[in-house]
């Protein structure tokens, strides 16, 4: 049985949703604190996801991201492209 849409996946990272293991264990290359949140949210918006500011307390922003499964697939594909571009550039 095949689905009408296929979820994108990053090369050599398997597909955890379908239970396909990665060829090698995924290790975070950066500390999560180093992630550019604004860039990540920009990718989500570009994929068609809704980014909402729920609250701001001091400098801390609390945001929610929502969207369809298709927009989630677009987000995953765009994120993979960004990561692969960074890896080949660096």
C-alpha cells in the first residue's frame, strides 16, 4: 500500500515515523541553545505553518506553531535542505 504523499526525509537519517532506523545514530551537532529560533520560525512560516505569539514575559517569548501535515512535511524538507547546505558549506 502506498500513500499519495511521501514524507521527505534527510539523507542517512532514516524515517522514525515509519520505524526505519537511521544508518548511524543521530547525534546533535550543536547545542539546542545555539539554534537560531527566528530562522527556525521563518522556515515554519515559509512552509505554511501558523506561528503565534502566546505570551512574552521579560525577554522570554512563548510561541506556538500549528499547521497541516502537508505544511509539516514542507517544514521538514526545508529544514533538511538547510542542514545539508550548512554541512556541505562547512
